[in-house]
C-alpha cells in the first residue's frame, strides 16, 4: 500500500472507558472480522487481562477501510498497554503511530490514567483525536467532558467526536477522522530499511515474533537485517500482518505495520524499541530508545521448597512473552531458595505474581517489594541497591537517593482533605490542584515510589469510596533519609523481614513487624526476644513468653516406644523449620507475616 | 551393656481387665468376663513358663487394667506358678489395685507370697470428678482400702492422683492434695490428665465439651510440687514423689519405685500379658493386644509377640539418654556409659551446652541432670537427645 493511504494509530483511555469495545467495533465496521467471529474483547487474549479490564499485550491489527472519498486505506491499530507501569512499552507503541484516539467516558469524564497517557502521546507529537464515548448512557454529561478536554488536557473541544462504541454511534465519524486528520507516514530519507521493533511475543514454532513498524525502505523475507541496539544480524524468515490473526505478506513497506520472524530463540536477544535496518547499508537509529530498567524488585519463593526448579522453569516461560520481567536466583535463610524479580511497576508485579498462581498453579510467597535506591558512598562511588541484604553499612554511606513518581490523583471534592493527608503521610508533596468539574479535583503530586508500592491505591479507593483514581509517571531521584531496618529473633537477623524504609517510618514499621512476629512465633521452651533495629540501635521489642511446661504426664515402660516415635516426629518437623537465634520458626509463620504486611 | 548370660531382673505383667473402662484410659483392657479371665490366667502361666529360664526378678510389677479384679483363686494359681518357676523373692513387687476391688483376704494372700508394694489408682478424692472420670470407686472405698492394705502388712503404698481434670478447680485440687498428704503413703504418683486418641475424654475435648486451661494446669503442677515437698516427699521423676528415710538423697529416694527407675534408666525387662511392651537386651517387643489372640498363641505354645523393634546402638543410646532425663537425678555419666557404650558428653555436646546455657541443666564431674526448671521441658530435652 502506498504510504499516502496508510494510517497508524493507537487508542488511549482510562480503564473501562471503552477502549476494547471501540477496537472491536472498528474491526467489525471495516469488515476485518465478521460479527459471528467477534468474541467480546477480542484483542485482549489473556484471561487475566479481560478480568482486570487492562491490556498487557496486544497485536497490532491491520484493517482496510473504504473512505467516503472512495479511496481504500490501510488502518493499523497499534494497541498499547493501558498502564504506566508499561510506559516505555506505551511510548514505543505510540512512536510507531502518527496519531491516537483519546477516549473519554461521557459519564465519568477525564480520569487519572487519561492524563498520564495523553502526556505520553503529546511527547511523541501524535495527532490526538478526542472521542467522547458512552454518550448513550443516561447520566452522560457531554458538556462537562468537553470542558475537561480543554481545561485539563488543552485539547480544543470542538475536535471531539461523540460516540457510543456499544451502540455503534459515531464509528463512521471516527474512521473518517482517522483518514482525514492523522498524517500519512513519510519516508525518513535514510539510505535503506529503517524499522522499529516495538514489541514481541514468543511462538513455539517460529521463535520470537517481533512487531515492527517500517519507517523507511522495505522489509522482506530473505533479507539480512541488523538489530542496531542488540548488535545482531539475522536473516528474516517471514513477514506479515495481523487481521487480527497473523497472515504472511510479501513485504512491509514504508508506513506499514506487522511482524517479522528470524529464528530468534530468546526474547532477550531482541531489545524493545530496537531499530531494524539493512545490514549491508545501515540506516541511523530511530530516536527514543531506552534500555528497560525494572523499577520494583521483590523476592519470589516457592512455598514448597521442592518447587524451586518448577518455579524457575515457569518464570522462564513468563519471560518469553514479557522481556521487561527479569529474575535471578537468590536465597534467604527464612524462605530458602527463590528468585529476585524485577518489575516495571506495581501492576506488573501483581500481574506476574497472579499469573504464576493462576496460569502456572504455583504456590508462591513474595517478599516486601523494594525500589532501586542510589547509594552514594563516602569514597565517591555510587551503588544501586534493591535488596536490603546488600545495603552497605551506614558509616560508608554519604547519602541515599530514592526514585520519585509524579502521581495524578483524581477524587471527589469532599475527600480532598483526606487525600492530602494521605499524600503527606506517604511523604508526598502536592504540586498543584485543578478543578475538573463541579464534583472532582485532580491533585498532582510528587511522591516517593516506595510509598505507593503497597497500599496507596487501595487507600485512595477506600477514602473515596471507590470514586478516586490514581496514575503516575516516573520522575527523578531525590535524596531521602533511608535506613535499613533489621528484624531480629533472639539476636539473629531474619533476612526475609529486613527492609529499607524512611527514618521517620522505621519505628512504626519495626513495631508493627515485631507485633506480627510475636503473633506467629509459637511459644518455645524459653523466652524469645523479637527486636527491630536500625544499625545497632533497637527501636522495637516484643517478647514471646516461654511455655510454662511441656510435660507433666506419666511415662512408664510401655509408653517409651510410642513416646519416642512421637518425639522423633516432632524433631523431624523442626528440622524442616528455619532456625533463628536457636528458635525454630515454621515457614508458615514467615508466610503469614509477609501476607499481612 | 547388659551381659548376655545374666538373667533379666525385671518383670512386668499386664492384667487387661477392668470392671469399667475409665474415660481417660487408652491402655488395653476389656470389661471382665469370668471365662475369658480364666483363659487369660492359663495363657499367662504358659508365658511365664516360656521366659522363666531367663528371669531372676529383682522387681516385679503387675499393672493394668485392674490386677486386683482377679479372684482369690486366680491369684493363687498365678502366685503358685511363680513359686514353681522360681520367680518369687523380688526385692520390690508391686500390684496395682483399684480401691473398689481390694479385699482383706486378697491383700493377705498377695502379701504372703512376697508382694510388698501396692499402687492404688485413686485419681481424685472428689466424688463428682471420680464420676466424671468414670471411676467405679467412691471416696469412702479409698479410705477403707488403704486401711485394709496397711492391716495386711503393706508398708510401701503408692497413690495415683490426677490433676487438670475437666471440672477440677484449684480448690478441689488443693483439698485432694491435703487429704492425700494425710494418708501418709510412701509414694505418690501425680500427673496431668492426658488426652489420648481413642478415649472418650479425648472425643469430648474434640467435640468442644470442655477446653484445656493451660494456665490452671501449670498452677496445679506448682501447687503439687510445693505441697508434696512440705509433706515430706521428694520428687525423683516428673510425675513421681517418694519418701526418704533421711534428708540426704543418693540418686533417688529410698521409696522410689525401683521397677520404674529401671524403665527410665533403659534397663531390660520382660513384659507378659496382652499388649505388654518389653525390652530385653536392646530389643523392644509388643505382645498382641487382643486377649483372645494372645491366648490362642500361648495355647499353641508360642510367645504372643506382635512386633519387635531394635534400634541401632547410637539411636538406642539416644532413647536411653532421653528418657533418663525425666528423673531429677538425670544421668550418672559412668552409668550411662556402662549401659549404652557411649559417652554422653562426647555424643551430645551441643545439646548439653544448650540446656546448660538456658539454665535448664547442670553438669558435674559425675552427673548430668535437668534443673527443676528444665524438668518442665523434659519432653523437649528428650527430643533434643534423641538421635534421628
């Protein structure tokens, strides 16, 4: 297809604002799929995605549309993950496009995620087509939505298309706007092929299937191409597009979108956002490439220690389709052998854990998540630490910096006070407050990433009775008074509970952990001291009193054999427990604490 | 190690019959039936004949069940057999009695053949609790039976008591202890109710009919230790207390049950009767529990052994170490070495150190024993010392 007749676009929206329904509707209207083939939410292929209403992975889909001007256009819908945890993926996908549909729910208005995604689209200089969706709902407020478009997102309201994806209203207008408003792709003037590999998935037979957008030249089977960032040359085996099932094409030309395979065995061999070019006559790299760096780390351990190899295999399988997920083996005295896992953010972490549990049936326990701290040492060197176990001694540390996020919180007016209190409790600062409409405000604030890891989202939901929403983008590092909190049982540190916390919060966290440990450590034949300590200083203490006795029963000749067997069984059981300061603690106790902390 | 050529010096005989089975009892016993008891007596005599050549009893213990349920004639048969087989003359010969089945002529008969110690299962002196436990005797019967035994010439009597019985208050326990002291028996055996599988009491506990009050049980144990000490008894094992002629005690008090001490110190003993568990030269045996099966085997001239178990030498030593620590005097190091062939300090060094560090044990040149505090955790100590 001629570049002048190609349009590449994405759809950006807040969860539940109708992105998937609109995608399906577009596929249907263009005849790409017949109604009878339409499964609800066709593009979201994983159960988990459907359930949570978020898209983690989706293929680009090619549609042919006959416009009112009589010409046929190739429309490539490049879906994006709907969450900023995946903001790099989002921006890679967006950079494969020239335009984006921005969906706003007419009843709900602009939400936090809308703001974050529009920011990303603007950074990529995409043409944004605002679509006010769900106008058929009884409490749809179109005027309000238009006002928010202008006030919050600075997009002229008269550009908005009114639609109901569910009822099929406005679909034609949207397709026309895509053709009319979104610029056609233009060759970049480079000497040869220049394509962006913006995503990939793993196919058992074909190996890594890379999603590509051709910016210049053409991509054909049989070519030898060079992956500039991965530093590798491969022979292209097959190229094609999706409709939405993959189909083979002769070649992909300027502006076109599809996939290529090249006998690449591991997704690790292809970097997300790589530039693909002709190896004989390479073009320049495309702008915007970044190495993916996990932002959040957590230890994942099998509950049943014999599942270690099994877990390792399953993590490997997950990684095949999720190159942003990294893991390496580590061990903990308390939890045995497991893996240190890196994630792009909170949702990513939750999704991986949930998939391990549900799709792979793994019984796992995750340690308290940690962000990556930058530690500036007194000798002038710099370290990155994501695991409390590797935190240097305090006297070698000059300062510590922690990652911040710019968070957008939207909440009903009546909860502003509580919301400000929450943000301040989370060591955040509200930069500015905007009125969205008569009911809602948006608070933009700078908050340490580690503070939003655990319960921030849940707290927002509970403070606002479900009406608040939150999204964030990564911001810079900032100096913070972070300390390593150790939990000790009879003087011996329990590694699974060590954590890096802000000095002001160390004491309360230490106390909470000590209290929880006291609940789960069974009384022993001697007193057990549970302490929280920073450096050498104790900040929390609980005591598990000793059992007063363990025997007052009689035992004569006929009882000895039976009793011995009973005691042997107990002894065997304790061998499987972890011992800290000569206290035998069942693994379930650790798990109990990790579950509730 | 015991010498292969020396005969075994300890004998236990199990009498598996009761007038009524108690709520807490997991011992093998069955309701009495005259015909079956006769058959049992003959099988027992047969069993005695099979082992007598290897026996020269210093201690004998008839336990149950209820040995005193046997009739005068049945006792006569057993005692005469023992006489014939040269099994009389034990230094300590105990027969367990239920206060409801003690009679003057039975007591005289036992005494005349050399029985010199009676162990009476009193359990409680509170009528309601006796009822609760399913005991068939009354308070009155206890007092009466005790007098009968004394009159028959028994100067070494043990009384069994239980505490932490569901429904037992601290006041009831104190009263029972006070009355127990007044008997002036030579020996007391006092222990917490245990809830064993397959007992009605356990079923009631599981069904939530009552709950275990751990604090109260501890307080009752403390009360017990204080009261019996004031009453002139010396604790020599977790649940056993005995009188001593003088204030100084050598290893254990004079009136300690030597038969039981042999158990805790890992000595050999033959055990006869249904379900009886013996330990002869390192081999533990258990007889068939079913009385009919027991009888059938012996009627064919065979021992009625259901199972045998022999531990490897170090494991056996671990077991011996473990159970010996139940005694206040613990282990004389030389005796342990002599009995097991292993040196306690060499093979259990970390365990000994751990107990010493906690103040739960004491070690001298000659002896290792748990302290008063440590004895409360004797099960844990036993667990530590077992070798698995």
